[in-house]
């Protein structure tokens, strides 16, 4: 009898799966191609982005009212320009995706012109709006202006009147530094700028100099491995000032050396979402921007007016630009005429080796 019940249960389950599969197959499929660094130096962040996208489209596809089914095609670009180029060609010409998601400026600058050429919607995650070159390119990430506003608010909150600014000599540094300085001057916050080159390993003299300066805080724009080495020197010399970083801190694989230090920038993924997405103990920086991007894409497809079976890129772009405000896991945000989504920054502090919202 038990065997008969089990057999009947299996038959019913198979029938239900078959009906669900037929329902999915009856819907037009929207292919979403994503190029992420799933291995290499940025693998921790790339894999978090991967899981956030999987969660986003899983949640989307569970809505029975959707007109479309969303298929995610994931590729590993290792943040290598050659791989990014090859993957973009594969996604566009072989997989014939409807939308591409690219991650960080290396990929964004390669994929953006290809999206224009092929009239394909491209969602970019990363700083810098230089890749917003057509109505087909969109960027969903914290802007330079929003990060600098958060930096100034941090200094004001902690009554900082003088700050040492340490900036790594990389392409985006001046893009952040130039607009920050007049904001500091407007708030009567004094500053000294220090620059160092990529590949530098000895920061003893720099930190000794800053230790003797009249500043109450140090703000650092740098990325690993230099950021980790610089921070270890700060620890070694016991620099007792507010220590804060741009969004480079979340890219480290060793939060422990940053214990008690601040990060000012994008919205960090909450512990609850880390658990839900299977990211406990992992670097989940920026993951919520990927989740929200999936939701934005689906909303546009489900609601864009169209005379076609599936909305084309022009119809999607028109719909996206027609909405003044959006809302997601990162909070409320809005889209400007260039295709940049604007949201607020956040300050977090490293406690017990984990990043948490500032008290």
C-alpha cells in the first residue's frame, strides 16, 4: 500500500512538474547575459554578484502573472579585457541575448559600444559614467557625487576639521578627488592630499608624516593589494585617527586588518540577505545592486508598451526613462537622462571582521 501511495505521489509530482514546464515554455523567453569575474582577484565579489542575480531572476520567475520567462546566462570574464570582448561576442551573436549585464569599468567600456552597435540594452555596475554613450546603456551603481556627499557627511558627523586624503594614482582617482575638494572647502574642512603609485609597497614614511599632522581623520582611496599593505602600516604605527576608505575596502579578502575602520560608499548587503542568498562569510559587496538590476530589467519588459512579441531595446529604453523614481533593496533611486541611476551612499564600520552599518 505504501509503495502504491509513493508511486502515485511521484506520478502526481511529475505531472505537476510537466505542467509547470509547459507553462514556462508557453511564455516568450528573455535571455539575460552577464559577464562577471567568477575567478581571479575579484572572484569573491563576482560570485556574490552571481548569486544575487540568480536570486533576483528566481524571484522574478515565481510570479505567475509575468508575460515572460527570464533566463540567466552567466560567463566568467576574470576582469580580463580580452575575455570580456570574447564573452560579449558570444552572448550577442551566439546566445542572442536580449540584455547584457557588465561589471566594473573594464567590462563596461568594452560592452557599451557593442550594445550601441547591436541595439541591445546594457546594464553596467560600476563607477564612472563615461560609458553612458547611448540610450541603450544604463548604469546602476553609486555615483561619484553620492559617494563624496557621504564622505563630507561623515566628516561633519564626527566633527572633523582637518583630514589627510590618501589617493592611489589610478584612472578614477582624480574623478573622485576633484569634486570632493570644493565640498570640503565649503564646509571649512582643511585637507592635505597625498598620492602614491600602483605597485607601491612601503608606506612607513607616509604614515609617519600623517601621524604628526594636525588632522583628526584619514580618508583613503585605494584598492588591494596596496590598500591592505597601507592599512597594515597604519596598524603597525598605531595611527589613532578616524580611518575611512572609499568603496575599495569591500574588495579586500581580509576584513580583520580593517577592524574598527570605516567604509564610505555603496550600500552593503545585509546579513539576512547574505543568509538567504547563500553568501554567509563571503564578500557580498555590491550584491544588492545586481539584485535590483534584475528587477529593473523585468519591470521594463513586463510594462513597456510594444507592438512586438517582445519589447525591443528602444521600447525598453523609452519605458525606463519615463519613470521618475524607482525603489529596490538599496532604497529609493532615480534615473537621469544619461541612463545613470542615482541612489544614496552609506557608511559602514568593520566589527568582528564583518562590515556593519555605522551606529
